[in-house]
């Protein structure tokens, strides 16, 4: 569904690239996660794949369309939920969706159904300008489904939402995927990636460090974390250590030698811990 | 169809925004000014106050001589206030001045000193020679002063001879003429329509860019030009609305409204396309404001030429607003010069299209940053 080869991007069109030699493919029916800290280049890649940004160097193909020579028809097949809500604040939620629906050449979904999907049915006639941040985000999110896209781009789909709404959104994403929609999502939240994605790519400073399924990553790096509760200077301390990294092993040994251990057990590494381990970087 | 639904949406947006009402408010304000405050003619006729310092018989002869001339055709008895007292005086109306004949030298001096009017005492001495004594205000033009000097020095019949030998031909073929008030309307139309349109469309574009809605639009199969066109449609609509708001009550059914519509649409199209193009070079209204302002000032220049016919350098004619003004004038006069109005409209349409084309190219590139 998506093929990206040697993709580079520089906003200033100079030698400093914000996206460097990115290569990956997304299969049809897959949920593919782009994970990385803020400023890693996730949105930039996504904007190139939706045609918002011009391709400078490299190749990209989306839903069979060459991104260097975008056909208008592609937009009937893709949808994108923006990281920052962008709806007309002077139009009501319903008006926003109704107007947007008219811009497509294909059959579109009933705006009221969509509002219901994200719990905004009571707010249909309220102007989006009066919406809270989360409500605007939900509106932006459902708007991206209006043309029944087969390729769905989601930029930080659950960031900043309260847990129950985030859960609803996750369910919608799963449901759509079950119907065959291919999904490309970006996030710096490893839990959602873990829960939703078939495969994830770790991206840092514009470079992809690794691509694999969360399951494989855990098999490879999991079971190798030791979580320790110990008492140091009369204080309870909880910490976890890798059993592969030499530095961590040393630290663990030191603790066992010097302090009173309360509990100690091995645990599965979270995707976040794996990310840190692989990229040497935190997610924020 | 998409353009139309886009237009309706833009109209809805505009009607919920602040600028739309500024424009309507301006139009209403202008209308009120025109209906209740602006006089039909600004340059009220020059008033002169005259005292004939001569015996009654001579006075009668002099006045008879005056009324006998073509110039002076009306004599009215009117009341004016002099030094707090109502006085009955004779008023003679000529083509370009009103002559009040007062009863005493004191009255003349009062009018000159306190009312700052041009006043004149015509004195006849024993030898029946006339002496003219003018009380000027100091700001009269040299031309007028010279004229007065000439009038008094040359003997009357000599001057008359000179006048008769001059061939007087009417310059204006068109007998219709706009009152001073009506003459201001073209400016109002240009200002409230075109110049505001230039600003408005930029404001609307920046509003959309700020909200990021254009990015969402870019991810639909609808082309950018449709988006831009529906914006222009709103500007044209507002321009027509605000123009009619002023024109209908002030001019009634006199103007040629069909032609007016053609001209309004083409000029509003032109200026909104220009506004689009200018806006495309900036990221915010604040940044763009300087340039928009400069363009507005340049476009206002021809207004000066319009009101000061004596200052009308040829180069001013290259400014688009010059033809706009002339076109609107022609339409308001309804002088049947449709060919002129249509050619002006065609010109603006063409320039507008070129600008629109360029704007479209620009927006394809920059809107989505
Ligand atoms: N319009 C722009 N002009 C110049 N540089 C930009 C622009 N947008 C992004 N960048 C730069 O490109 C890099 C990648 O930004 P991008 O928005 O793709 O990050 P991201 O991974 O989506 O981050 P976040 O998680 O905060 O959304 C950053 O260094 C950023 O400063
Ligand atoms: Mg981002």
C-alpha cells in the first residue's frame, strides 16, 4: 500500500535533512506505526505521503499512486487525521463535515453517524470554535473517515485525549482495520503502538532505526529486564535494568551487593523501554 | 456545483465573521452621510455683498442695467441677519454668484469683517464716475484679484466687445451632469468595493491559513482554484451588496444597473485576485499589511485626479482605479456609453484572470506549508 525508498526531506532545501534516507513498505490491511520523539520527522514523512509536502529526493508510492506525480483521484482513497485540529471554528460540527463531504467525488458517510461514533452527536450544531481541544480533535479525526478511505493516515490519533475517549478511538481504528483499511499512524505513545500496530518503525532525528512487529521486538528484547525493589538509606527504591547492557548489569550487581533487596523479578520490556534501548533516546 | 457549495460555505463563514459587518457598516454609514449630510452641491455659489453708494435714482438705473443683462435674471427679496438684526435685502442670482444688495456701508463692513464675505462698495462721485471698493479676505486667488482689477479699469463696453468676439463652445457633448454629491459615488464604489475587497480577501485567506483548514482542503480531490474562486465569489457578493446599499437609495433607478453589475463584478474580481496574489507572499495579515496598504494608497491616487480635474497627469491613467472611476461615473450617469463600460470591464476581467492564474500557481505551492 505504501512504498518508500531513499526518502529525504529538507524544509530549507539545504544539506540539513529533517528526513534522512527513509525506507519502508506498508502492506495492505496492515496497521503500521511510526514511533519517535518529538521532532523526529514523523509528521514530515506523513505529510510527504499525503502530498502536503513536495518530494525532494527519493521515491514514494501510496495506494498505487506515485507521489511525484499525484493524481487527484488519490485523495478519494486516502484520509488523514491531523495532529493539530483544523476545522472551521465558525462552522458547526455538522456543517464542517457536510461541507467537507461535498469535496469528494466518491460516496461519503453520513456526517451524523460520524459524530455519533465519537460521542459528538449532541454537539452537532455547536460551532467548532466553542469546542474543547479534545472535541475538536475528535471532529478532525472523524472528518478523515468521511470518504471511506482505504488508506488512512493518523497523526497522533489519541494524544491529549482522556483515556475513555482514547479507548473509543482505538476501537474505531481496530474496527476500520478489520474492514480492510490500511493504517499508517504516528505516535510517541508506545502503549497505543503496542496495542494497535502490526509493525512499528522507530524513528529518531529523521532516520529509521528499526522496523519490526511489537511481538518480535519483545521476543528479542523482552524477558531481559529485571525489576528490583530495594532499600537505600531507608528509602524504598524501584528500578529496572536490562540484562544485556553491560552498564545495567554492573549497576544491578552493585545494588545486589550493597543494598537490601525487597523483591526482584524479570519482566517483559515495554515497547518504550525497547525504544530507549535501541535508539539510546527517550520518547520525549 | 462544488464551486457553488464552496461559495455558500464561504458566505456562511463570512457572515459569521467580523469583517463582513465592517463592510456593511461602512456602506450604511456612507449611505447615511449621503442621504442626510452631504449637500447636493459643495461649492455653494460665491456670495458677494454690494452697497451702492449713490443717489436713489442712480441706484435704480444701475440695478435696472443689471437686471437687463442676461447674466442677472432673478431678483428676490430675502431676509438676512446683519449684526443681530433681520434686514430685507435684494438678492440677484447669477450663474455662479449671488449678489446681495445691502443698505449701508456699515452693513458691508460688518459682512466683510464678521462674516468674511467678499463685499463691495460702488460709489458714484459728482462727475458720475464709478469707484469700486472691494473688501477681500486675503485668500482670494490672484486670478480673481486680477479679474477685479481688470473689470474696474477697463471700460465696460470694451470688455463687452472682447467677450462678444470670443467664440464660446460647450466642451461637454454630454448634456447630463452629476451633482457634486453624485459625483462622489464612483469613489465610494471603488473604495467600498474594490479596495476593501483587496483587504478582505487577504484577511479571509489568512484566517483560513491560521486555522489550518486549507491543509484539510488540500487532501481532497477538489482543486485549489475552486477554493480560491469561492472566496472571490464572496468578495464579489459583498461588493455588490454594499454598493447597492448605497446606490439604490441615493440614485434610485437612474443608473444603468445591468452595466453596473458587469462593472462591479469585473472590478471586484480584479481586486480580489490581486489581493489573493499579494497575500500569497506572506504568512500573516500583519506581515502583508504594509504591501496591501501601499497598493491601496496607489489605487486611491486616481481619486485625487478625479476630484481635481486640473491635476490630471497622464500617468495617473495607468492606475486601474482611474478607469474604474470613469466607468462607474459613466454607469451612474447612465449616459449610454455602454461600449466604454464594457471595454473597461473586459480589461479588468482579463487582468483579474491573469492575476488569478498566478495566484493559483502560488497557492498550489505555498498554502500547505
Ligand atoms: N514547516 C517547517 N519548517 C521548517 N522546519 C520544520 C517544519 N516543520 C517541521 N520542521 C522540522 O522538521 C523536524 C521534524 O518535524 P516533525 O514535525 O516531522 O516532527 P514530529 O516527529 O512529527 O514531532 P511531533 O511528535 O512533535 O509531532 C523538526 O526538527 C522540525 O523542527
Ligand atoms: Mg508530528
